[in-house]
């Protein structure tokens, strides 16, 4: 069978100024090594989502690998990307898992993930049909940045609660993450979260904070734990959870579009034509994961960092990464090890990680040179952030809107209303 990649040069070297394009590859031993690098790069963030939300880690890894392979197939091997767990789902999943009057909290959360996946897939089809200009109009940089930022900052109380359960372990973990990010070069520098977890885990084990019995009982090989979404027609309360999940669609759109544009800038502008397919692929992968117990997915910036450092954008490496993640998901013992990570370690890591999600939103403003001398930009960002950080809540009947949902609505409405008035009055 002829594989869809051509050999780049001699398959061993990348000359200065050159890149290995998505349709090219290096020798297979080097490609396999690069695939392993991508697994390591995504791993630190991907496994944290199931730990923080109570989802089975092995299941999440399994559908992360499957989602990556589906993404490559749907984008016809033209977009190098790994689909890891999206942090945008953490807050709405937590809201669903803690909701009152829900018979199956995890099933309720999975229902929300499925809805997000379906909507994202629909957006992908629309973009494929009419283009992506309407996304830029709906969510200009000031709005997109505010939505991403408020999701990260909204999670601050969760980081604090875990941190205070074991302050010493959390402090050592956090310090390790911070120091590792500047002490190491290359791939190790991009693994600062994973390094912090390993060091924190050792510290916690020394202090007797970890129960290893579940690891001993787990099998080496086996299917991951599957869980079906709850039926909204059997439990009407599920519909009330959707306002917490719907803003995630906008975040996933922003992440995917940003990923495509970054890859296109570094390889070939023609990659931009795949935005619709990429959105559909991520939506489809998220839907499949939600149907069987996995976390929602998104394209990963960590892996863009690896590509930028190596100048290798070959999709062949991502096939390797997806297959490796699938295999890891078929080891219950591996999942059991991840499940033993104690709250103190999670508190230290998420103190930095949730803040970094917020800073990504700020980076969107900086990269797009958002002018904060304009009142429309000032009030759009300021109001949305306060609503999200303070976690304003508002209920209409049986439907409850949390801080993320209200902040997202506020960002979009305030921007467009103020902008419309300013243009009509000539005060823009």
C-alpha cells in the first residue's frame, strides 16, 4: 500500500530555512520518535482534565487518540494536529457533576459534551460552505480574548480548594512547574506541567498522601470504562445545563481557527482552506468522545510548539501519536496510576494552568493589538471578566446561567450593541 507522505530530502536532515510539510515525512524511526514527542507534549495537559472532572483517564486518552486519527482522516492529512482534552469543558462539567436533582451526573456532563460537539461540527459544515469571515465578525479579538480569559479565571476557586488541602505538596508542585519552564530547553521546557506533576507526586508519596492499592488491582490490558450520556427526554433537567456548555463552542472555534492560521503561516497558506474541515473534525471527535465517556477535545498549542521547535509538520508523526494514545487507553493500570494523583499536586498545577488559560485570552488581545483606549473594547472586556471571575448566576425557570455563560453573552452583546450605537452616532 502506498502511504500518502513523500520523503523529505534524505529523510534525516532538515536544512536551514526549510520545513517538513504536512504531506512529507522523515525516515520512519525519526517519525516515530517525533510522534512520541507529541504524545509527551500533549500528555501533561490531556490527563489533567479527567482527573479534575472525575472522568476515567484511560477513556479520555483512548478517545483523544481516536479523535486525532479521525481529525487526520477528515482533514485529508493536510492539517497536523493533536486533539487533546479541552480545558474549556472543566467548568461546565463541574457544574453538571454537582447539579442537584440529576440522576446521572456524569451522563449529564456527557450530554453537554455531545451537544457542544454536534454544534461545532455544524459550524464546520457552515464554514466549509460559506467561509469563515462571519466568525471574525461575530467574535472579533476583543470578544474572543475575553471569553477565553474568563473561562480560565472562573476556575480559580477550584485551584484554591485543592491547593489548601495539602499546601506543602501544592507549593512544591507549583514551584517545580515554574522553574522547569525556564530551566530546561526544547521539549523538556514544554513538559513543565508533567515535570511538576511527577515531582509533586513523589513528594506526596513520601508524605503518605497516595493510596496505591487501586494500581495493584488494575489489569495491564483491558478496555477503557465507557459511559453513555444521559437522555434529556427522560430527564428534562438536563436542558437546564446547556447554558454552561454552549460558550465552549465559541472557545473551540477560536482555538481551532487559531491553530489552522498558525500552521498555515509556518507551512503553506493553502492550509487555511481546511478551517471548515478542522472544525467539523474536532466537533465529530468531541461528539464521539461524549457518547462513550471521554472528555471533549481541541487542537493543542503544546504540539504547535513541538512543530515550531523541530520544523517538522508531518501528519505522519501525528498518526503515530494517535496510535500511541489509543494503546495507552487500553491499559487500566496506566489509568489507575493517573487516578492516584492527589489533590495537593492538582492544586499546585492548576494554580498555574488555570491562570495560563486566562493569559491566553490576554495574548489574543496583544497579538491582535486590541485598542483599549476605545470604550467599546474597555467595557466588553471589563464587564465580561468580572461576570466570569465572580461567577454571576442567573436562573430563568429551570435554566441556570453561570458566570461563563453570562460572561460570554455579555462580551458578544456589549461589543455589538456599543459598536452599533457608536457607528450610528458617529462616536466610534
